[in-house]
C-alpha cells in the first residue's frame, strides 16, 4: 500500500456495546473511495489507542483525557442490574440501589461504570473481582452475585437464563466520539458531520480526499454539461440562422425547435433541438 493509499482510509475504534453500524453505512455511501476500518478495543484501552495514533477516532466511554483528546457527546446509557430470571428483582420494572443492598455486586476489572469508586459502594463486595464483564455474567448465571452494567453490555452478553432491570439512581455511562485534538483531519471532520446528521451537500467537514474524488466525478459531469451547453448554444444559433435564412414555414419551425430545445431541462435536449432546427432550415433553403 502506498502512502497516498494509506492516507485515504479511516480507522474507527469502538468499545463493547457501542454500535457504529448506522454511521459506517452512511460513510460507505458517501465515501466509497475511502475505506473505513472498524477496530474493536476494550473500554480500558480505547483512550490509549487514540492517543497513540493507532486509530483516527473512536466511539468510547467517558471519561477521556480532555487535555489531548476532543470529544463530542453522543448518548448516555441507562444502567441496569443483571440477575437470574428467578431473582426477586425480576418482578419489578425498575429498581434502586437500595433494592440490591444485601446482594453481592460483582465489579469486573473491565468495569465501565467505576463502581468500585462509588460512595458508598453498592451492595456487598465479592471476594475477588472477575477479569471481564463476560466472566462476571457467568458468575451471575451461577448465582454468585449480580452485576451493574450499561444496558448495551447487558444486551451484548444476553443469556436465556438471565434478565436485567433499570437502576434509577445508579451512575450512568456516557458514550462519545473522540479523536486526538492535534489530529483533526478532513476525514475526521467528515465523520463528525455524519454523526451530527449533516447532509451530503453540507459544505462543512467535507474531506479533501472526498472532495477531490467527487470533483473528478463532477468534472466529468461538468464536461458533459459543457458539451451539452455547446449544443444548446449551437441549437440557438443554428435554429435562429435557419429562420432568418428562409421565410418558409419549414425554416421557422426549425428555429422554434432549436429555441425550444435550448430551453429544455436537459442539455442533451437542447442540443437535439438545435440539430433539428439546423436540419430543417437547410431543407427550407433548398
């Protein structure tokens, strides 16, 4: 891969639970010549990947280091408690932390809510912290404790024998689009525009690569339009000249056809009208 080819690519990190599919689809529609590569990263490694330049931008969870990273808030997730389906909590539509005060609350090492730092910490602590959220889910299924996670992670690790309920007074997890502040490239601006819902015709955040790409296509279109425009002008001149050259009806109809063609929505139609006007005018002169 050449340097120019490498430059025309975009690497987007995303943490577990984040769903970039919609924005990736829009990117592929608007930027077919600039491939977008998705890079799955653990939540704890996301900021490092951005800071080290391993990716161009990322869908990550707060907090981020705002001294070196820029961030646009996307949404805040509801926190839920994951419990076995036959747990008492499952009978309620939503709960508070007081409802699980006597439960063992698992705090995996990849926790995204900062639950070990809560004051007071919810529930009772487990003897050991599970290595991952997936491990903690397995422990919940074994009846060893309950787990507090953003709702998207509860869905990601769904099991038929488990369910979850919203916890109304628990801290929540915010998801942001983040990128290195000193690397706000044209492609990053383009992705920001997509995330913010800018239309394809928006002049903001259009990357130079895409603009050049679109420019080539537009140039071809303009070339064709220019050729058609020549036909329109030719139609106007040819049709008009035929009308002046002969007072016979055939010449007049040729002039009118040329003028009418030049006023058409399509450049091709104008050129066609001009051609008709010229041909009829000549026959009128004969």
